[in-house]
C-alpha cells in the first residue's frame, strides 16, 4: 500500500488548482520556445487514467527505466551546483547544464514517490507531473540560454528561500535567486532556476524554470 511521511498541509489547494497553476507556469515560461537544445521535448502530456491505482500508475511510468540508487552526477554541495550552473550558462554548454538536472529515472524512483504533489489533495500522476515539470524546465532553460548564455554573468552570490522542504530522504531547496553585477557598483537578483534537490550528499536541479 501507498505510504509516505510527508503529506501536503491542511488547507492546501486542490488538484485542479495545482494543475492549472503548473500549466500556467508552462505557458508563462516561454510559449515562443521550440524544443530543448540537445534533447527532444515531450510531445504531449500523457493520458491520465483515474481508474488505476497510484501504485499501478507509478509502475507503468517506471517501466523501461533503470532504478538509480542515488542521484548521479550533479555536485557534492549546493554552492558547487550553482557555480557549475553559472559557468555552464556563461559558456552556453547545454550538455553540461542537462547533466546537472534530475533525470526521468531519478524523478520516477527517487523524487515522485515522496513528493506531496503525488498525494491528496494534489494526486498528480507521475506522467502528468513529469510532463509539467520537464516542459516548464525545458522552456526556462531555453530562455536562460537566450537571455544570459554566452557571456559572463558576473556572479557574486545566490540565496534560496528559507529552510528546505524535507520529503523522506530528499531535501528540496528553493526557489533561489542569483545575484550578479549589472553595472559598476550595482547588483541585481534574478531567478535563473527554480528548485534544487539534495539527497544523500548529492545536489541536482529539479527545474530550470525562471523569471527572466
């Protein structure tokens, strides 16, 4: 049977509200973008069959994927992960940026089973949540490459909101803000990525959605 230590708090918005918000984020984050550099984008949101159980939906989503024992690649600290991101973005190194992001297998086996969005009142299926998160991240990354890629960011620091959200073995940090010099004596804070997942000493990006 399905069980988890971290459920959504009382009074949280319902499933339709969350889906609407996530779809809105997908549209907002770059409707003009066409495809993710270096990887194919999802063709469409998967059909959601409300008659199947949570366990069966997850089993179907995991079919064909290799179960990872931990996060692979990424960085050994949050600071190093952000530094890697800044350097890769300045170099327009798409392959390096994609290697810093959670994979479908990591999402299926390490993230989805304990995220509150997979439980009431949200009840988002793994296929739907993956589509929304990955599409929003894809468009955010394309936008970041277009607006900030290929030039020095003049990075001076970053901050992430409050304490992490603890979801079983995962700690979720963010949203985060990157601070950079925009002119002599003046800095600006920008959301160049969204959230970071920490698990057993490894750090990766959950999403590259941003507010550029």
